[in-house]
C-alpha cells in the first residue's frame, strides 16, 4: 500500500484561493463546476401515465439513491421506465456522475449507459475538458463541499445552483488520465482488502452462531451420553436433559397502565429492551400510552411479529411496552440470558416462524407468534446450573469473537479513510502520482 508521506510532490505550488483546495500545482487551473459540466436534477414522469414503471428490459433504467454505489457503473435498476415514461424523463448520458442531493448528500454513482433518475439525484455531465475516468474522482473528492452547501433542518437539500458553484482544480488531460489510472488500480486494491475483511467478519459471525446453537442444544461436554429427543428438529440431546414445552417455563401476564406515565420501552435485536426516546425522536403523550402493557424487572418480552428473527428481551426496569408485545413471567428454574440466546438461534427462529399465524411470510408479512403456539413448542432443558455454565461459556467465547470482529471493522474503517485521503490528495495535487502503464 502506498504511504502518502513518501509520495513525491509537484515542484511548484500556488495558492488556489479556495479553502478546501489549499495550495495546488502551479500549472493547474481552478474553475467552478458550471464551467466544465452540465448539472441537471432528475425527475419522475407524471402519475397520469399508466404503468410508467416496468421490468421491460428495453425500458430506460430509473435510478434511485439507494442504488448509487460509488465508482461502480450503473447499467440497470430495480425499476425501468416504459416507452411512455421515457418521453417525459430527463435522459442522462453515459459516463455522467450521479450525486445524491437530498438526504445522503454527496453519495455518488456513475452511469454506465443512458438512464434517468429521480429528484433526489443530480447528474453531472462533463465537457471535453474533463475525461470521464477522472470525473468520478473529482466529484468524490468534493463530498464535504457538497455537504457544506446543503440546507434544510429536517432533510438536507443541495440544489443544482449551489452545486454548480463548487470550485474544482483541473489538471491537463494527460495528468487526468494518469491520476485516474493510478486511482483505479489503488482503489481496486483497497476495495479487495475491504471485501476480504468483510467476508472474514461474516465467517466469524457464522462461527459464533454455530457455537451458540451447539451449546444451547447439546451442552458443553462432547463425551456426555446422548438420547433421541423424539422431536425431529431437535434431534439428540444430552441424556440427563429434560424436554419441556415453553408454556411450562413462561407464563403470559397482561397488566395494563391506567395513566401512561411509566417509561416506554422498545425492543431491539441486539440491545433488547431500551427506552423508546433513546431510539426515536417521536414524542408520545401519556394519554396515548394508556392501556399499554406494564413490564416488570426480570420479565421476558417478545415481539410477536418478529419472534422469528429473535426479537426478545428481558426487562431490567419497570415500564411499558407495546400492547402487541407478549410479556411473560419466568420460572425460577430458568436462566433468562440462556433462553435469550436459545431464542435467537436460527433453529428456534425456524420453529417460531412455522408456528406463527397470519398473512405474509416471515418478518416481512403480518405473521404473529401467539402465546398458545409459543407455549406448545418443545425445547431441550438442562438444569439451571448448567444453563448458567453454558451461558457463561457462550459469553466468554462470544466476546473473543466479537473482539476480532471489532478489530476487522476498525481496519475496514481505516482502509476507507485511507482510500478517501488518497483520492483527495491525488485529485487536488497534494501528491504527484507515478505513471501507470
């Protein structure tokens, strides 16, 4: 990997007169975007045109912000415009740079063919003064300037006129080509390193889930005698374990608030039960919370509609939860943390999904795991002492795996920062890149 501090500089620099550019090579020129490119905002064809969205392969790709993917060229979209829609769409030429200008300001993409965009995206089509392979890096380097010029309190918006006023530094075409070739090679190497680390993270997460699932269904002793559970999806369990239905361990309670003055909690996948105002800016009045369910310290809470993906929590404090959640008292023979881990395994998730009722499929529909169905599910049941032992083991092993995952994530962030710094330094002339043949 190139060390920026050791890269050569240009022989002579001059003041650019632009704060974000600083000093630039003396033979480079500064000019606003409006002098070197055409900027236009996307549009959506009229709603009175019948079926202007289509999966017709001959339609014009209609790009939205979530499809912008940095330097990867866009040739298709989740949605396309029919022939009628194309007549009203603003067609963006191939090799234009697409920039999100509402919400996630500065997010970019590149058009690999003629396409159209919605109003959240501005397209930048450069003149022959800027080669297309250099243009994407030029715009990427100005992401902070895009954000500075955005306005709006709730949703940030950058209009085309503000965008056109951003000042850029432009080298000659030969240098543009050389810089683009250098950055193409180096950013590809960085992206490959990031991809490898992301795959390693996924493997570590998978390893963690396998470790948890094996521990909560088979215990920790690989030499312990096993017996057939009699339940197909469970298979064999340690000989000394019981097999119980969940209704013998968890009893639903339905206590409601009359004032709505208690703290409202929401369920989250990782954090469990958290104060609602810590995850939402929406204020809910006490009167609106009347008849919400009361939850007490130590009780289990289940999101009926998302039980299949492990949305459970154990209350650490007294408060309120949604009326659509299920609240359970836990028997003394149950270690709550052990069962939270069991309920978050894919094995249990499948059972929760199969026993849910309603419309749709899984968490994307209106499937609910009702208390009766939840209670009829059989699970392997070790003693409470063994539950605690297994949970402590999982806690220790999970922490070790999480530490490695956190290290990988830190390295990924450093690679992304290095990539941004490398691009910015090359495009603004802070370093002189070597010739790439």
